C-alpha cells in the first residue's frame, strides 16, 4: 500500500523524500517495481500448498520428520525453503 502511494505521488514530493518519510530504502521500492521476489513468493506458495496436501491426505498426523521425507519425495530440498 505504501508503495502504491509512493508511485502515485513521487512526481509531486520526490521519490527519495517519500522513501525517507516512510522508512523505506529506495532499493526496496525499485524491487517492488521489478517484482524481484515474485518467483520466491510463488515457490513458497507452491510449497505451502504441497504441505497442506500432504498433511490432509495423511489424516493430519504427519510430523516434522515425515513431512521432510514427503517433501523430498516431491523434489523440495529441505533447508532451502
């Protein structure tokens, strides 16, 4: 929401001034514009959906270790997500 406000008002107030007032680095704003973290967020969402699928298909009794085994079987490398 802050990023959209900055987007709409950067010509009137200046980008750097708005970033300073909101406590955001200009780099964060430019990352927002490029959507640099979109792939990372999409990957986390896919992993989350996979965890839900595994959990509910195993009667909601899957523990940490078993979940890791299932995730490794589906190709998710533990420790990198």
